[in-house]
């Protein structure tokens, strides 16, 4: 008789300042262990990429009212973190290496799309790593162009139109700038 493991229950919620240490740990391990295709184990690239990934910096990102910071939690452990700007740009999206394929990334992306809909956004944008590019393509994003990240790695600018949600749409900016 084979025993099948019940899928982990994933909770996605707004990140809290107390999540900063765990979220920072997820970020650093994800970059170091999962993004090898991007940093190619080049210590200079890795050092630059990880330089601002400190608990204090992550706490500042979480506390910023300018963005939506979300965490995926599995078994009371932070399994992933994502940050969405009010302009619809995903500026941070990482999952713990041991949680890959557990659904945390899918759940985070669904929550981001829901929040974007609440904000009346019509599309999402992301500058993706090579490592994450296929994830975004599988979820309906389209490749716009190739660029270079601040860390010196190749990045992929992708976007995804969002379906109308019934939430009020943002009024267009008439600032002339």
C-alpha cells in the first residue's frame, strides 16, 4: 500500500515586518541555489546581487506603503516572497529552494494578479531571470525584450495583460509628464 502525501496548504498573506528575517533567508538561498544559470557561480555577480538582501532592507521593503509585499507560508514557514509596485511591476519574486514545485510560486502569482485587479491595473510587468523566465511564460506572460540586470546578468522583460475584474479602473494620468 503506497502512502500519498497530502499537498501542503499554502497561505498567501500580506508580509509583516516580523517576516523580514525569514523572507531575507528565502531570498538569499533562492538566488544562491536556484539562480545558478544566471550568476554562473561568479562570486562578483553573486556578491552584488546579494548585497542589499539584508533583514533590515527587506523590512524596509515590507514596511513601504508604496508596494504590496506578500509572503507564501507553508507549515508556518515563509516559503516565498513577492513585491508588486502600484504601477504593476513585480520587483521581487523568490521561492525557497525546497519549496519549488510545491505551489508557492503559483499561489504568490495568483495573489499578485488579484491585488493588481483590486488596484485597477490592466497589466503586469517583470524583469525576470533566466531561471524564472519559463515560470512566467507558463503563466501567460509574453517576452518583450532582453536586457541586463543591475547585477550584470541577462534579464528578460515580460508582461501580461490582466482580464477585466469588475474593480474600478484607474483613471489615466493627465499630468503631462
